[in-house]
């Protein structure tokens, strides 16, 4: 068991190193540091100002280890691994502070969205699976496909226009962490987030549940006189939760990262908004830090899933 | 070579390819049966998809000169498609509501009263024209990306599955790294570091979307290479490349078809998000939606360009999703077995 955990973590470390290398290639080797400087400072800047800016931001060293012992590749690895992310290319603010401030709002939005989406998805899927191969089932699947065919952008614009602008139920955008008003600001992004996700989720959960209903244990339960409702809620739900939980646990790292579009449109100052601002402002140092953090969270989450699986199911360790 | 010449050649190749696959499907019993079943299950969705494909193909054929230019002298030297010719000299000064007879702001009559089915935009361009042209962009994004991503995924997936060992480790590592980075972010980063052309958007989409199918084809190859007929081929001394090409690849084709259709809507949706970030493709529905976003706050409200682009996008994705579901149900042997 311990050997498996160690091996799994070691592989995770290698994958993170691969991500770092890929980021280095994209952000340093493909994108010229002079280009980054010019994007930050503007086109009509004397060369010595650009050199000064590059020195301040640590872009002035050679790229590769074979060019010099003190190079950007080692710098990049060292800084990312020690969480010393440096300053933003756009406004020189420390990136770490920005991330620390962003995690809270991201979690405040994503946790209720995640919980509501999961609950709604499972309940609807159970309902549809209970009426499998009837018109209710067909209508349910149809609605799911409808929901999946609409772009998230249209959901957001629609919600902001109809709910906020015409009906005045909720503010169009904005955020206030005070507990008594925070729900007013979160209602719409949570609603839109649940709407965009539920089509795919319900269909997936439904497939899982319908597949479970053809198993032998369901037939046994039926043979001993168990009602259909009880079979659904007791036997099928319990067994169906295994594949569902896999999908759900893998989504947990993304709770921290929030949602790029929802946060940005609804003015929630989370990590998603920070990332979008970095994209719009050509802020490469913030952007690569965010990509690294998201990937790190994902790898850690995956290791957690694999290890917990191996605790439950010893066969996994043999692979 | 001029882009419009290339585009005409591509159309010719595509039509020839479609005819060739049609003949092939007719000859092969399995594919012919699948095609009949698909038509039986979702005729409406298939017709809608064909309509979009038809519009896109017609819009891809273009030539210089000819009539219908009117007073626009610039258009004389541009290659224009039949759709452009249909809408030539059809501009207004500014906004026009759908089928309106007078201008948006005042009481002056329009140049072409009551003819703009979906209205016009700020510059007076017809929305229907733009929506029709968007079909080509959407199919281009889905098609070119799949054309890049699927062969890439097959190459890596099949060789990893067949050779195993070091090759497999390397491909598996590459897949782990790429799938650890949230795909939307990787997509954005790739488009940002490349130039912002249609092709680079497609390349970026391909890089972020090939991993899923690579995993599937690797797994399937692992299963197939242990089958008796593959072992028999190996025992006869047939080389690995020939085995992969003749004995493994044909057994992955149904997965290729399923993946192609299922991948499509995701790609088009991703482009909409890229457009919102200002790094999408010119003339796409995503770009139209993004540009029309602020017009909702005008007074009186300009709703028609957003609705038209949104509806066109929704129609295509809905039809493709239905076709995708039907294709998966028909071709996926696992579900086939369950239905028997």
C-alpha cells in the first residue's frame, strides 16, 4: 500500500515537472521576453527602459541551462516550486497576495454551485431513471440535450438581461462578502452555473442509474418483494454513487479555481476573474502562475482519488 | 496561391471525399446498415446538419468579378461567394430592426424597407448574411480541428497501445501533462502565444482536445492486439506498421466517427468563449454574440443580432448533439449488446 502511494506521488511530481516545462516553453521560449516587455510598457519605449523592466521582472537571463548556469529555466522551476511567484507584469503587484485574496470569493461561489448542481443532478437523474423508457425519460433526455446546446455566454447574457435588468430581482453584477447580502450577489451566478452543468451531469448520472437497474442485485431485490421506489433510492442510488463520486471528486480541485466566465461577468473578484484580467491585460506572469496552480491542484486531486480508490479496492494497486 | 482558390479546391476535395465515402458506405454492409439506422432515428437532425453543411459549402465557393456588385467598387476585386452575391448592395446606413420599414433612430425610410429578415447591425450590414457566413466558420473550426486532432490521437494512441513499454510510457506521460492543465486555460495560452488566425485557433483546439480520444484508442488497441487474428498476423511475419494499419485501425473507425460527432459541439462552444476573450475567429457566431453583448443595454434595445447568432449556434449544436447521440447508440458495441 505504502509503495503504491509513494509511486503515485512520485509520478505526480514528474507530471507537475512536465507541466512546468511546457509552461516554460510556451511563456519563455515561444514568447520573446522583449515582446512581453513591449506589451506591458507599450511600443514607443526606449530600449534601456525595456532592459530595466526585464531586469526588474527577472526576464533578462539566458533561457536554457546550456547557455548559462544562472538561467530562466532554473529560475522558473525554483520560483514556481517555492511559490515565489514574483510580481505581475501588468501592475507590479505581488501575485501571491492577489491569489490569497481571490481564493475566498472563488470558494464562496463554487461551493454552493457545486452542491446545488450535484443535488439537483442526482435527484433529477433518479427521477428520470425511475421512469426509464417512458415519455418522461425521453422528455428528460431531450431537455438535457437542449440545455447542453446553449453556450454559457448566452445563459449569462440571458440571465443578466431578464432576471437582473427587466425583473430587478438581483443585482446585475458585483460582490460583497458580508454574510447578510452575499446571497443576493451569488444567486444568479449559481443559477447560471447549475443550468450550464445540469444537462451533461443528468445524462451521465441517468446512464449510470439505468445501467445499475439491469444488474442481478436489482432483480434479487425485486424477487424478494422490494418496491421500485425503494430499489431506486436504496439499492441503485448506493451502487450508482461509485462512478458518480469519481466524477465529483475530480471536480473538487476546480472549486478553488472558480469559473472564468461566471466570475468575470458577475464581477466576483475570485481566481477566475484574476485569470481573465491577466488574459485581457497581457499579464503573462500572473497567467502562468494561475495555470500552474490550477494544474497543481488537479494533480493533487487526482492522486487523492487514486489513493482513496486503492484503499477501497485493492485491485487498483496491482495495475 | 490566393485564399479563395485554395478554398475552392478544398470544397472540390470535400465533395469528392463525400461522394467516395457515400460509395464506400453503400458497399460495406455494416456502414450501410448504420447509415440506414441513423436516418431512421433522427431524420430531422440529419437534415438540419446537412442544411448547415450545404450553406457552408456554398459559402466556400467564390470567384472574382461578375454582376451584383452595384456601386461598391471595392467588391469588384474581391472574391465573393454566391451568398455574398445574394446580399450584395444590401446595406443600410445603420441599425434596422427585423423587417422594419423605417430607420432605427428616426422616421426616414430605409434603403431596402421590409427586407432585412434579421435586421442589420451598427454598420448597416445584414444580419442574415452574417449568420449564414458564420455557418462556414463554425464547420471550419469543428472540421479542421478534428482533422488535426483525430489523426494525432490515432497515431499516438495506436502506437502506444501496440508497442507498449517505453513508447506507451512516453505517450502516457504526455497525456497526463496535457490533461493536468485545465483545457480552457491551455487553449487560451496557446492562442495567446501563437498569432490569432483561424488556423492557430484550430491548432490550439486540436492540442487541447486530442488527449481524450488518444486515451480511448490506446485502450482499444491494447484489447485488439491480444486478439487471435492479430496474433495470427504477427505469426505470419507481418510487420507492426502493416498490422496497425490493416488490422487495428479499421476496428477503431467506429470510434473515430463517434468521437468526431461528439467532439464537434464542444469545439464550437470553446470558440465562443475564445471570442468573448477577444481571441476568437473573425466572422464566427461567437464573435457576433460578443459584439452584440453591449447592444442589449441600448435604448431602444438591439436584440436581433444576438438572437440571430445565438439561434444559429443553438440550432447547429442541437442537431449535432442529436446526431451524435444516435451515432453513438448505433456504433458503440457496448450499447448494442445491451439493446439486444
